[in-house]
C-alpha cells in the first residue's frame, strides 16, 4: 500500500520542483473519447477505442489515438487483456514534443483489471504494461529498425471510482459521479532522470442510459514530462494541460 501511495503522490513532487531548473508549458485541452467492450460469450470481450485529443479545447490537434484489443474474465473480479495502439502526436504548445513535425507511435500492451467496492463506491484498479515504438519524424521502415522506431517501455496504474447519485445502486437513466487518477512511469536501460512520464487526474459527472451505454464529462488535468530535454537549455520540459474529457461508452453483445 505504501508504494501505491508513493505512485499517486509522485505528481505533487513534480509541481514542487524548482521551476528555475525546468521549462513549463501550459495548454488547454479537450479530449473526445469513444470506448466499447463488445462481448463474445460470457468471458471474452473485444475492445475498440478512438480518441481525438485537441488543444485550445477544440481548435487544434494534440494527439489522435486508435486502440484495439481483447479481454478475458479470468475471475469474477479479475480481467486480463492486451492489444495494440496506434497514436499520432502533433505540433502544439510553446515547447512542442513534436518539434520536428508530427510523428507516429505504435504500442503493444498487456493489462490486469481488478474491480472492487467500498460501500456505494465502485472501484476499478488497472495495471498496464506498454511496449512503445516511437517514430522518428520523416523516417519510414520496418518496426524493428532502431533508426526509425525508438523503443521505450512504460508501466501505468489507474485507480477509478464511481458513485451513484440517485440511489444506493446505479440503474438505467441515472446520474453518477466519476473520477480517476493514472500515473505513468518509464522503465528500461535508457531511462535515467525521466522515470516520471505523466499523470492524469479527472473528475466529473456521468449518465447511464443503459447498462451498455454511458456518457461522461470530466474536468481533466494532465502533467507530462517530455522524454528529451529542451534542445537550447537542456532543461526538462513539463506540460501542464488542463481542460475536459468527453467520453462515450457503447458496448455491443456480438455473441451471447
């Protein structure tokens, strides 16, 4: 438990660092998200996801993400899964991470999801490992080519919760409070001073139209440390991005 608390408190230490020794970049963001877990029988699901991440709330691109995967309900409260993600990062902000132009990223991921409850509060713990292949702007070639794709590894932990607002349990056509915090840590032989990658904190309201159809609007705070320092000063660059996340969840039953 103490290690979990350290992970969740780590982003607070980012804000406490001496700002003279780093560069801060502030942006307004709006994330528009679709997610769906489509059932293939009682234990197997197919995951589909699309995210349009915008700056200026909607005026410019931050990132664009496509994700596909599968999950297996190993135990009543434990689900295992994995899949593939494709991501484009665009030129944005005063100190853009894509300073040489838009670049792609390909990821493979594996995760464990544990559901729990604390009174009326429903909790979800998710631990995810990612093998990232980050593209060099303007380059093209096979996935294993180090001159084209920079290999990185990352671990993510997310704690999410929801509370029904119209009764002891969440039913159809009811509102609920929703929140999550997720910390991202880099690891591997090339990771030295940039272990902390980012943290996302969000909270807001959701409406459940039906068991498989939800809409959520959350205030979103994202803190991100760039992998490479500023080329001119060699100071680390931190993004402090604030805005909202609008999420639509729609699940289908493909096979009963």
